[in-house]
C-alpha cells in the first residue's frame, strides 16, 4: 500500500510482487536489450536530437513562459521513483499538490504543446532517461507516482513494474493511451502491459518501435 511521507507518495514494493513466472530467460532480455537501448539512444542523440532539440526548445520558449523541460516524478522498475524528462507542453501555473491527468481539449496545454503531444515529440528527452538506465525504449509507460497511488493496492497493477518502463509500449501502439478516467481504460492498458512483459522479445520490440514512428508521422488522436 502507498504511504504519504513529507507530502511525497511512497510506493512499497515486495519481491513477491513479481508474478511474471512465464517471463522467458534469454540473452536478449538479460543483456541484448540494454545494449540496443544504449546504441539506439546514442544514434538518436547524435543524428536527430542534436539538431531537433534546439528547434523544439525555441518553439517552446517562444510559445509561453516557463522552463523548456518538464521533470515529473514517475514510477520505475520495482516501484522506484525517477524524474521523467519531457518537453514542457503546458502553461506554467502555481505549484499544487493535486494531481490531474491531461484531458481532451485541456486548457492547460499550450498551442505548441498540442502539436508535440500529438506527434509524441514531447517524449524525445526521455532518451536521456534511457541512457542513464531508468527507462528502456520499449516497455510499459511509467505513470506519475500520484497516479499509481490510486491503483497500487492491486497486485496485478503493480506487476507492470516488474520490468523497466519504456518511452513507448504495446499499449500505446494499440491505442490504449491518454486519460484513464474510468477503471476499464486502465485495466485495458494493464492487460497490454502484462502481455508485453511476458512475451517481450527482439521481434516484438522492433514492431512496437517502428509502429511508434509511424504513429508519430501520422499523429495520434489519443494524444492530448
């Protein structure tokens, strides 16, 4: 169960929470995936982000006041907390302890932010998270810690964090993303995450990676 300490949500994890008995042991899962994460990330940083970052940063800066990047505490592998890096897509308001998911036509989202969200370009800084090991390129999407606290009592829900979270995942390419304003939406996403956790492989990761690129080009109607 989550607890509150000094206004921070603490998510408790027990090794018994790992129920992925069907997860296969392979060279790819033990070492290959991490090596590919690093190689792909370095390639993206050198050949794409080196010139795209300054352009996006300029548009974010000109669009509204506030920092270029947004750092949010999110849940990582086995319930650990890390700061997920994104381009800022919302107007900067007063700090508040209340957590609120982004909804359709949310007035907090800037004009540039809507384009970045629809094309997933706001997620590009998370390659830095991948480089430092708190995320993988493909895996269950990490949720805000405050969001996870609402569902943490469920062992099935906690199991999605038995593996490292990703920039993109099976749930995202299948359309299970965006606001989870009803329990059924979250349950649908978790089913995709657990299926991926048990079946993850090089071929599945490759399909998810390239489907994500296709979605970025076309635009995602579920991205707000």
